[in-house]
C-alpha cells in the first residue's frame, strides 16, 4: 500500500508500529516534560459538532476555541460525516483565528472507531479497519485508532484487531489515542498507554472527544511547532505526547440529557408519521 505526500510523491512509509524510535522518550514524557522539551504546541484532534452527536454548532465550536482556549490546532471529527468539518474549514479560512484547522472524521469501522485526519472525502461506515485505513491513506491522510482496548465499549478496537494490524506488512496505523478525556478513558487510557508502549510503539495522541463546548481541550496532544503541518510532522516522527484531564461530570450529564431529548424528539416524529 502507498500513501501520497504533500508534494504528490507516492511512497510507503515504514510501518510505525514496528519501530522503536522515540519510544523510550515517550515512555517517560508527561505533558509538563513535553512542554519543557520544546513541545509547546497544543492540539485537540477529536471533537464532535451537531452534525453528528455533539451539542454545539460549527460556529460555536470555532468561536469557543478562539475565545476560551489556547489550542493551536483542532480537528472536528464527526461520526461518519465530513460535511461539518469541511464547512468549518471554510468558515475558519474566512476568519482571523489564532488556531489552525484540520478536516477529519471519526469512522465507524466494523471493529471499532478510527480517526481519519487530513482527509477531503468521507470514509463510509461499516468497512473493515484495514479497508478504512487504506481509504484514509489513499487521500494522503493519517489513520489514528480512537479510544482502543476498552472491553465494555463496543466502538473500541480490541487487542486482536490491534495485533492483526501490527503484524501486517500492507496496512499500518499512524497513531493511537492513549488519552481520551471522555469517561471511556477512565479505564481505557492506562490500558492503551501500557499496551502501546510495551507492544506497538505507535505515536501517541491525547484528545478530548468533546461533545460539549466546555469539554474541548480537556484532552490534548503536545507537539513541536504551532500549526497543522507541525503536528503532522510530529506524529509521523513519533514526537507527539498525550496529556490532559477528563470531562467534568456536569458536561457529561448535559450531553446525556441532550441525547435523551434528541432521541425522544426523533421517536415522536416517527410516531407522528406512522
């Protein structure tokens, strides 16, 4: 399998899950250590808008990041849709924002969730993890496994999936989310960190998985530089570092209430039609 670089040069990178470059440094690197090592860029590359199951609009997210955070790069990664992220990039390009923007999608593969970053076309849900990774790489994007190794979460890729990709010579992951600020991360973060550092050696990311405005930036990736290409280079070179905290319980409760209310409205609409 090949991937296209920024100059339209096609190449096959070395499988990062087979390498050990920077692994010993990542084993010890905390968010503060990353800061003092020069990784002063902060990115949150996993969040949701009302184009999928998030509460906030695209405009609200852009304004919140601009006025209430010090993030340098964000990606909006709605479930199985890319229209919101593309629209957000258009709005971002017309504004004067202090942060950079990456188009993304959280893809529902048939074995768990996968982040596609730096993409332009939607990846359809329901495909195998391998096929979804291929479609991301064919666009020149990065494939990052989201909130993996949670035994009780059906959208979390499990160990057998990770082992299969790790052993493959034809498909590879570009990174792994080892800090997810949602309550899924209470259990899964430590497991993902431990297994990755002992077995896979993938570049690590921290993200919020925010579904409310106040959760944006609770998880983050520290990197060298300040813009989208800088964080891409940091991930590709194994120099990113995860950090952050968990969602506040009030934000989680607010999101659950929103979901219940939305599902109730949908059920009433169906009943009215019937």
